[in-house]
């Protein structure tokens, strides 16, 4: 149906068509994403408020719903300050390098069956590679600001992000083993069948149950990778004010802000795709679809906000210990367990 | 011109420019960042050659991990640019010789048809098989022993590096997390039974206004 409608347009535009069609799809992903980012900030303030027995933002618009718009306008009209001793070029490259990977990674996330911008076979590798360059934005910002707090934040962040990338990568290896594919759509399809899925209880066939320890490691490492509470030593307010973004103002600060929240939604989407069955419906009698992915992403995002309101900040040495001495060995052991399990007659992955 | 040809020239041009800037940039941090850009464009070229696993591994390992630590170290160094430039003419002959040797070697590889390189035809992938899968299949079947040997050597190198830098100091203060976790309430907190005290009514000791 879609192709019949598109064919005349394709003929008319000729060789430019693939470019325009891809651009249109990128816009279709990014505009809702940016709206979600705006309302995630609102939702975070509301949830934190309720957990602190406060009301939260409720002044701008009905129920405070226009608050993110007001915040955005305020940031947009603020002066962009360039410190006198800062590195003039790199100071502005930093925020761009922070937000670009956060948006580029959405290219391979499947929203529903076949709804993906780039259905590439090396999707997981692409996510790991682009995810690993997100740290440059923070390091460059910290160095280019020429400020002690900013530099301390950058140093903490690069150590933390590299440590937890190792745990996240190793956690994904078990997922790749059981789905024997690097394609994200194939990983979701792999979770659609199994003993429980045949019984109509699909949510027990998803990867989170057989890979439970790995799921926990991935979820917690995701929070650490996002530099969010309780792993927010990078921008710990009471220690180094705002870490790498202490010198930024106006839109250049807003870029870091957008990058952080876009990354939050992205990590939630990755957890949903790898462990929670992506767009699959939890029970047999309801149809699959994008709705379920949205529900799962929202649930994981709520988890992120919940632990921010609940836990005190980790100490730096505790973060390093958790990453290297607990998570990395745990994932390595589980890779072995999954390998033996897959080769044994008790295997549930065929 | 095909789009991929255009991409090839784009990646190659940016890569040459950034490689040149690596050695001409005055600020060492800028030089490292240009090196990162060069790696990135090399990965792009490899992608055009349909070696997507190598390209992504290059970004993941070099750009994502090695160069971050490298940048980290360069940022912390106190480099005096004037002193670095001092011995330029003295070291030029040695550097130029090494450069010339490298150019000759690369030319030897690139003009391989005179040396019989065409006897080793390019590996053609079956349709629908990804480069990653093909690489993995070869690595874990035909070349499994060299592969395992390489990983063992790397493991030895890791342990050696750790042992070389490990210093056992007597005066280091550390904590044992297992002890911290094992702490019970009774170790830290003592509940004392005492009779309740009744405050005197609402005046302070000087007999002033009620508190």
C-alpha cells in the first residue's frame, strides 16, 4: 500500500529520492524524540516532587504542562558565555560531540516490526561504537573550559564511562549468544518464541528471565554510563558544582541537557530491545506493536527517576569497585553459563 | 560519479588533512583530536570496502577507548611547545629517512601486481552473509589455534603490565568492602535505657520570655 503510494513520487524525484526519503524518516524519529526529551524533564521533576512529598512544577499552563516550553525558551534567549581563557573552537565542539552520538544511535533502534531507519546486520556493534564516542563531548568540554571543576568532572567521567562500557559490552555478549545475531530486529524476533510464548505468556520468554544477572548488570551499567544518580560523581553538585558543564550557559548548556535526556531514552530503548522483548506483546491475546515498546521504555525511564530519588551518591572508589570487581566477573561467568546451557540438552534456544 | 566514489574522496581528503594537522598542530590536545578524526575517516574508508566489522572495531577500540586514555594523558602533561620545536632541524635527517622507508614499503604493497599479490584473490562473500559472520567463521574454524594463542599472549601481557606497575606499599590506607558490608547495627549503635527527663516549664534559665 505504502509502496503504491510512493512509486510516483519516487519516479518524479529520481536519484534524489533516497536522500529525501531518509531525511524525512530522520525527522520523523527526531521530532518525537525531542518532544519526549522535553516532557521527560517535566515528568522527572513531577515524579521527584511527588517522591519528596512536594507538588512539582504546576504554574505554566494547565497542570504545568507548558513548563518544558518555558524552560526551552528561557535557555534559548540566555546569553552564550565564552570564558576568556577557554579554547575558543573546542569549547563549542564539546556540546555538539555530546549530542551527535546520542541522536545518531537512534538509526538502528527498531520501533516495531520493520520500522527501523537502518536495518543493518552489525546493529549492536554500531551501538557500541557510536556509544563509545559520546565521552569525547564531555572530555573536550571539560578541557576546553580551562576550569578546574570542569576538568575534574571530565576526568571522572572518562574513567567511569570506559569502565562501565566494558561491563555493558560483556553483558551484551550473552544476548548475542542466545539470539545468534547482531541485528536488533532479529534479537527481538528471537525473543518471540519459546515454551512460555507458546503458552501465551510471552513476557516469560524474553531475555530478562534466562539472563537475569546480565539484565541487572546491563541496567545498572546503563545508569552509570548515563552519569546519573546514584553514579553522578561526574556532575556531583555538592562536590564539583556541575562538572564538565559548569562554564556553559544558554543553548550550549541546553545541548548537554538534551544529550543527557536523549541518552536516557536511548538506554531505556536498548534495555527494552535487548532484554524486554522490544515491540512484542507480553501476553498472547494482545497484538504486538510500537505501543508495547513505548510502555517498556517508559517503565525503564521511571526506574531511572525512581533510583535518583531513592539512593545516595556512590563514592568514586565504590563505583570503580562495582564496575571492575563485581560486574565484569559476573558477566564473564554468565557467558560461560549460557555457553554450557546452549550446548547442553536442556537448551531453551533452538 | 557514484555516491560511494564521492564518499571515498571525502573520507580520504578529510583523513589526509587531519593526518597532516596531527603533526603540524601547535597544541598537542588538538593534535590528538585530529588523530581521532583520522581514525574515524579510516573507519569510513573500511566501511566502503565492506569490511564493516574492522571499521566498527577500529572506532570501538581506538576511538572509543585507546584515544580517550591517550587524550587524558596528553591533557595532564605540561608540554612546553617551544622546547618541543627546538631540535627540529637536528632530527630532520633521521625522521626523513624513516619516512622514506615507510613510503617505499607502502608503495611495494600497493603496486602488488609486480610481486604476485594477485595470486591471492579477494575473498568473495556469499550473497546475504554479513562480513562479521564470515570473519567469525574463519577465525573460529581455520584459524582457531592462532586466535587462541594471540589471546593467551595478550592475557600474559595484561598480567605483566599489572605486575610491573603494582607497588605494594605498607602505608597505604584502604578499606575492606566486605567488612563494611558485614557491619551490624550492634557494632555501631548502642541503645541506652534511661529515665525520661521532664523539662522545667517554658522559661529559659535566665527567667526570660517563654521559648
